[in-house]
């Protein structure tokens, strides 16, 4: 019974990604070309909604506490770099690969699934050697930004939301003012 809710949420998320066009190669690539900000807006808006939802559920005592996994700064930086290289190489990230593969699209299945399986294999083969070393270097423990800067979480959420809106506005204006858009 516990597996039903995550499966339904996953299917709903995939459906919404697909309906919003976030599973299309050109949508992902055009973010890096600064010609289409739909994916960036989707991700940043999702983070704002997620932050509000998590803290609201915690503050209203609907959930007892927020499970926070330890943060490994060096590991996150290396993992983010590898993910970024893989995403740039394939032209899409993991969620669109899963959605595109579900559609049966070979342009998603071949580079995407191959990349995911290669990454999983390399992770599995190097985990015992790499993880303990990274854990010793920079295990910051379970941290969240409001705790790091000693601020109320609603203040941080408000600031993040404001920064997100300013970023959207600034990037939209910059795109409209580009010479190739005239």
C-alpha cells in the first residue's frame, strides 16, 4: 500500500513533464542557449513550491520532522559536475530520458539509458574506494540553508522566491533584447 502513492506521484510528475514539453530535446538545449527558459522556470518554480510545501507540513505538524540526509560538499560538487557533463552530452536530464524512453524514442533510449547504466555501473564499481574518502573530506552532516545562516526558514523561502522572480524577469528581458531576436 505504501508504494502506491509514490508510483502515482511519479506517473503524475512524468505526465506533467511531458504535457509541459519538458521531455523535448529542444526545450532542454534551448535553456543553455538562453532562448527558452521554460525548463528553468519549471525547475525553480518546483523548488519554491517544494520548499513551501515541506515547511508548511512541518510547521503545521502534519509530518513529524523533515528527514534530511547528510550533505557531502565535495561529493555533491563532483556528482553535479558529472551529471552536468552527462546531461550536456545527452542533451537531456534524467526525468526526460525516463519519459522519452517510455514513449519508445530511440534518441532518448540509446544515449540516455546507456548513460544512466554506465553511470550506475561506474558508481557501483568505485563506491567502496571513493565514498569513504569523500566522506572524510567534507561531510557537513544533515544541514539546511536556514540553519547554516541562522535565519527563519520562511525568510529564506521568501528570499529564494524573490531571487527566483528577479532571475526570471532579468533573463526574459535579456532574451528579448538580444540582437538576434529583433
